[in-house]
């Protein structure tokens, strides 16, 4: 819920904090910064803190991509990733029982944020998570995943709508990011977890249908870019292979950027010629500490 994370946010217009008095009112329909810039809380519960509102319905993932991502993630195909991302955060929670503040950047429909919130709850430890995404459709869904997840529309390339040193942890799963801004909003010693695809992620599906390529050595390039702000603490690559149905394969392809140049009809024509499709998962969980 937005009203529970006001102390972590900052105004995208003037950069100042949000007035704490409103925090006391869980029924608030808008929030205001100390300079009286007001932002409506949408009826679904998210708030838009984009600096430019131009074409704001057309940015980020489309409604169809978001629904396919939910169907894919709820089927559990990426739960090994969700567990690997949550583990170091739960370890932090065990050592710091006062509760953690987490930003999930490019959070999509908030599946990983919800997963983490439930894990924290079942371990009896407090957590506050902000799911940030520029897509209207993703923000609507993320607002509903868990009472401890607040949904904010914002741009992860731009200045983040978070106060300086507000967060203990930032997670970025297959999403764009601005490392300088992440360093600003993390506390000293804070944790950054980035999930990057390896070049052979979804390799068999890529061989069957024309999908966008994954740049080589993504995690190595990330480690280089992070130098100066972060130290690499841990790195783990998950690789698995499973058979999935053509419909599930269509979901994993069309929930990503290849959706913009492929149609479901062409895709199912190719995929339905085979009884099952091979899903190769090859991703790296990169864990950094802020210097
Ligand atoms: C590949 S999806 C990953 C979503 C989520 N992390 C997951 O793995 O389920 C990338 C997400 O980043 C969002 N996105 C793309 N560009 C963005 C930007 N500049 N600012 C914020 N979000 C962005 C998209 O709307 C989409 O939800
Ligand atoms: Zn302001």
C-alpha cells in the first residue's frame, strides 16, 4: 500500500519528500510532497511518479504482455529464479529483524515482489516492497499482489522516485536500470540483485522462432559497469531444461520484447507442429553490495 511507503519516496517534480501526515490516512486518494505537488492514487491502488506523462498509456509492457507474464509466472516455470532472488534477502531479514525496504525495478505485474513478501511473512519478518514499472497494466496488477507491496509507475532509466539511501535492497529482474540512481537510493552496504539472461536462455525456442537475440556476456558487462559503486558479492547461474506445451511456449515468447514483432498466429503455426517445446532456462543471479 502506497501510504505505508511514503517515507521512501521522493517527488518527481521537486525531489522533496512526501508529507508524512498523509501516511496516517490509509484511505488517502492522493499523496502530496512537502511543496504541495499532488499525485492521485489510482483506484487500483498505484501512484504514477513519472516525470513525463506523455503517451503514458503506451509505455512499457502492453496489457497482453502483462497477462501472458502472469500466466507464465503463476505456472511456476520461473520459481527457481524467485527462490534464488529471495534467499539472500531472507538471510538479511534474519540478521536485521527491524524489517527491510526493497525496491523491485521493472517489476512487471509484481510476481517476484509478491513471492518475496509471502516468504518474509511465512518467516515472521517485516518487509516493505515497492514495485516500480512504467507500464500502466503492470502497475495495476502489482498493486494487488500483497498488502506489503506498493505499486508505483516510474521510469527506471530516469531519476528514481525514491529518497536518497531509502532502500536496503534493490532487485532488477530482466529489466532496464540506471546504476547511478540505484547507488543513490540504496543505503551504504545495501544489496543489489540483478537477474540477467545468459546467451543460451530459451535457446531451443530461439532456434525455432525469430526472437530478439540476447547480447553476449551480459553479466560480465554488468559487473564492469557496476565497478566504482558496487562490489560483486556472489554470482550463481541457474540452468534447467524442461518440456512445455506450445501454448506455454507462446506465453514466454510473447511476454517479452519479441511480442512487438511476432503474432500469436504465426507463432502457434510454428510451435503447434511439435507436441512439446523445450524450455531452456539459463540465467545468472548477480548479487552486489553497495560500496
Ligand atoms: C522483461 S519485463 C520483466 C518484468 C519482471 N521483472 C519479471 O521478470 O516478471 C521488463 C519490465 O520492465 C518494464 N520497463 C521497461 N522499460 C522500463 C522503464 N524505462 N522504466 C520502468 N519500467 C520499464 C516493462 O514494462 C516490463 O514490465
Ligand atoms: Zn514536489
